[in-house]
């Protein structure tokens, strides 16, 4: 199905509607052999949202993610598990996206234990494909809130690969109650009584990444079918007047500070 | 200066050396009018590291970042403040990088208060330009550790724009001792006694983003000159056997858990 639309300069621009996505003409021409100047083709593909998407198999995605973890670690593995397949199925803008640059998401950003690379990578994928909320759809933003809450509440790792490197019986399941690497990994290390450098911890994190990629693709497939509905029930800014997670007392104890209201008493 | 090199397939590939960076032939041709098939030009530019870089003015970068914050918020503002200038100076791969997709970094990833978007955005920029540590240089990884520590120790906001939207006298300076949005913003809100929704808090965060962009460009300029040396002095995995920050007792109090050693006693 094709349709003509006027762009912001009032020029007619042919767009090809593919399922839920819109493929700009420049992309299609680019894939036919580079007839368009590359800069124009690239602009049309990577900064026009949503990016073209085809439904993926969650199990296959998780298996790819599990293997990629041992090359590029959590965040990058989640990105690559989706983009490597879409590069094969669709081409641009996936083919030229510099995914490997996101290795630094490892260890909650270069070992600092902040947001786990798995939800961070999933958030990047969701917002690259659907686009930022300022570009017309809030679905990427909502999908990220869903990923953060799902990750915090899941008994991880959820996914078991067909050929695990470590006996699954040696990998306990833990609920992090947080999207932070430090807390997610720390609770698992305590339950397993194993150090950060252990093979079991590494395989646990590879499986956490695979689990997250699985869940992400389930949501993206629903979105592609027009059936995506956000499931997250929590917003710290709305409920507590500050950015944050839901379990204040885990860090603050009984001494949870009141947030300022700005109202003069 | 130009030189012929053999690529991984043993084929001769003409590369143009520009200062500290290497510009693949496909990029140059692409910029001359799309003579190369777009997919090939894109692959050569975005996934070959390092990306071409020209030194930027830290003050100008910070001013752009401050303005961009009011459009795309912290993480995306840091990315755009650098990439918008390099798009003008160099072109690809900056021109087609989908920076706006990173609006979701706001509020420590969609309001969850994890890593502040400013260092998260700076880490993305450093690792996109220099490349991941698995691609040959550890400088992007090290620059991220520097950013995380510098952000935690700085009296924020460091940078004052020429035309501040809010009287700087109304913006107290605070040291977060953490790269987490929740803690950085929370300590500032406590010091200012102002809520998350206040104009002052928003301008403080715009200036924190601008400060981070300023520091990032200082480091990238040093790197371009061959003078970059990592300044970070801390590694939680090495020192504490777990990913994390340096101030364990701020969350744990006196009850800081021992990390398992895996050694049988």
C-alpha cells in the first residue's frame, strides 16, 4: 500500500505503508542499490520513526542474545539479538547501526552498578524502533517503563537456553526488586554464595539478558500487531515527587525523606 | 594524507588519515554525492572506529546542550550538543545518527531514577566516537569511568549559561556522590527545598547536562590531540568484588554485606 503525503516543506513525499510501520521512499531506493545519495537515504531511514519492524521469534532472539553476551555483554547483546535479525530481514537502518559501541553498558555502565545493561539495551531498542515520545508516539517510552518494572519483579533468569554453558541447577533464581545492576547482581551473588567472577554469575547474567530480549520481542510483536498496551503500574515522579523505584525503604530504611512540595506553609 | 591498508579479507582498502582519526573511503565518497551504494557507505562510516572527530569549543557545546535540554532533556541534549556540531563539521556518521531516540534517558531512564541521563548520554557519545573496548581502544571505556566519577564528585551545576532562564542565585550547588538521577536530584531538591516540578530544578538539570557536555568535550579534545589520560581512580569490581559506586554506607549504613569469595573455608 502506498500513499502520498506532504512533508514539512509542503512537498509530496511517497511513503510505503508496511503493516504498522511507514517506510520512507529513500529507504526502499537505498536498498535497491544506492540510487539515492547516501546521506539522504540514511536520514530518511534512521531518523524517521517508526523504523520498519518484522515480528521476531522470542526464543530465537533469546538464544542469539545468550550467545552474544559472551562476546559483547548484557546491553549490547540485547540490542544485537534484535538488530542482527532485522538487519537480515529488513536491512537499513539496522545494518549500519553501531550496536557494538554499547558494550559500555556492561556492569551497569562500565562497572558502576547503575541501570542493568539488559533493560538499558532493551530501552534503546524500543525507542530506536518506535521513536521517542516527542516524535509522535509514547509507546517506546511506555515499553521502557514496562521493561523496568518487569525486570524488577521477574524471578531471574526466566529464560533457559537450549545448550546452557552452566548446569541450570547451579543458577538460583532471584527477584531484584530493582533495575540496578548492583542490586540485581548482589542479590543473586548472596543467594548463590558465588563471586562476581564466577562462571555461574556470568551465565546468570547472560540468561538475564536473554530473558529481557525475549520479553522485549514479545512486546514489540504486540506493538506490530497493534495490540500493545502498557502494563506498568508505577511512576515515582507521580507518586513520590521524585524519580526513583518503588521500594524506598530498601535503601532508606525507616528514614524515607519527604520530598519538598514548594508550597509555603 | 592517504594510505592503502589490507582489510580482514586481504583486500586493499584506501583510507584517508585525518588527524587522529581514520576516514574510510566510503565515507568520503558518500559525502561527495552518494556515488557509493548507501548501505556500503553507511557500514563503513558508523561501524568503523574511531569515528572522525574535530575539536569542539566546550563553552559553545555547553550552550547548545543547555538549550537542547528544554527540547529533549538530559541524555539526548548531551548527545545532540556534540553530534549537531559534528554533523555540520564532518557530516556522516553523525548526520544520520538517530539521537532523538534517546529522550528516554530522561529521569534516570523514563523516570526510574537510575543513571542520570547526562553521564549516560556522555558515555554513549564517547563510545560511539572512540568505539567499544572490544574494537581496539579502551579509551571510550576509560572516558566513561572518568565521566561517572567526575559527575559524582563535581559541585553541580558547574556551568552557567550566558542567558540563564533562572537566576543562578536560586540554584544551589550540590555534590551527588553518585551518578544516579534519584540521588543527584534528591540531594539538590533537599538543599534547594524545591520540588521536582519546579522551574529551578529543571534549570539545574539543564545546567548539569551542559556541565557534563563541557567536560566530555574537554576529554574528547585531549583524546584528539593524543593527550587523553584517564583520571578515574575507582573500580568497584576490583576493590569490592561487585559492580557499584564508592560510598557503600550511604545506602547500606553500617551493614555493608561481604561479597562472596567463592573460596571454600
